[in-house]
C-alpha cells in the first residue's frame, strides 16, 4: 500500500501477516485452554493473555476451562493492542517488510512496549539513524526467552548485511 508519511514523502507500507504472527506466538507462548498462573503468579489464559478486571474470566479459579473461540478473541485483541502501540509510538515499523514487522510485534507482545522502547538506539535504528551496534548479552538473553536464536533475528532484520562472525542488532540494552 502506498501512503504519504507525516512529512509528505510517498512511502510504501506493508501489511503484516497477522495469521502468521498468531501461529508464531502460539508456538512461542503455548496454548492453554484453562486459566493458569504465569511465571509471576498472575492469572493468565490462552496464549499468554493476562486476565484483567475487563475480562469475563476475572476472578475465576485457576483451572477454569476457556473456549478456543475466547482464546482466539483475546489473542486477536492482544495483537491489535501491540500493533496500535507500535503505530502510535514507532510509526516507522510499518515501513518494514512482513518478517521484520512480525519480529517487532512478537518482541512487543513478549516484552511490552515500555520495555521494548527502553533499548538504546532502538528509535535511531528504526528511523535511519546511527548504525546498529553488535549484539549485547542482554539481547541474547531476551531473544532466547522469546524462543528464537540471535542469528535468526539478526538475519531477518539485516538479511543483506548479516555477518557470520557477529550479530549487529538494533536492540542493544541501555
């Protein structure tokens, strides 16, 4: 889709494959048909959906069954929230190709936007600023926590310039 950006330059925006992102999140997070406690002890269901006071499941016992329809509904809403946060705060992300957009959305889903935005040089790299630094130990840890290797993430973000000896990445810890 061709759109005019905020400074009047014609750009091409890519629409992310939401179904593919859903499958990736299910693979990363798992899929539970009941209310359970996450690693921090919070009531959660489906594909890592934190149950809040707004949810019909709020206050129900751990182990209460949840329908597949409800799990899909929550996952769809959670992805919409993630994309809205990225759109509102990092509009450049829509100029990335589908793979890179899914990586951004997946990281935002897992970390939350406040933690994702805390990475040093994050905005500069996305808006064409400073060159990407080498990968830091914290990046390797975060990437391993979301179930993909640093090499995979880097090769998807920087396919043309991906070196085998080091992994430049835009997500260097502050």
